[in-house]
């Protein structure tokens, strides 16, 4: 029995697929008149009026240079900063894709809380209050060593210092860095 003979399509599915195919075909007939080739100027500068901003890659604490192109307040392209004293015009594989942190649809932009199996948007104040109350409850019931603080390569030296101080004031030495995992 061939693969095509094994596939079973119900009448409703067939009608839906036929309708979709018809719409797609009709749309494609008009697509050639709706499309045009980009002009030389559009190829050279697809975002007229954009500005270039020198910034720092935040993927790790090295601090490589990025030149971000911003158009209408949106980061649209990036290039390496050739004159940067640390990166000398290069990036690691993560730094090359820094723009994807901003442009991805999976980026969490607001605090979310799972309620009845679905995520619900909450305020920053509410999120901080709930997290701090839960942390204090854990420390009260199980002691300060019941938690572990895990640092990140995205932290600067100064941030790592304050993170370590926070863990010490919390009352634990349970602190490590994600690069060791």
C-alpha cells in the first residue's frame, strides 16, 4: 500500500483544503502586479531616517561594542563596532544575534502569573510583592540555606558584587554562577 493510499481525508477537511487552495491560487494571480523590485536606494538604505547608536552587547559581561540601527524607536539592524577597544570589530555567536532578543515573539515583556493553567498579566509591583513574600516564607519555614542564588554571565562585575552581598545578607553561602553548570 503506498503512502498516498494510507492518508485518509474526511469530506470536511477536503472541502476546507479545496477552498484554501482556491483562495491561494486566486491571490497568487494578482501577486505579480502587487510586487515590484526594490530600487537601488531601498537596497542601500531600507530604513531612511534611521540613526546609528553605539551601545554594548548585554549577552555577557565582556562588553563588546555594537552599533544598533534604530528606526522610529525600534532596533532594526546591527553591526559590530570596528573601533571598540574590547571586541575589536568582532562578536561571538551570541552577540551576533543580540537583535533577536528584542525582535523575538517569545520575549516576555510583562510579568506573567499562571492562574488556572493560563498565564495572566500582572503589574511589576504585584510580581515583586508576591516573589518577595514567597521568598520570606521559604526562609522562615526552611531557613536561609533552602534557596540558592545563581549568577549570570550577563552580570557586570558590580552587579555580581551586589548579588553576592544580597545572598550574604539573606544568610546563605549558596551562590554559584551559571557558567559552571
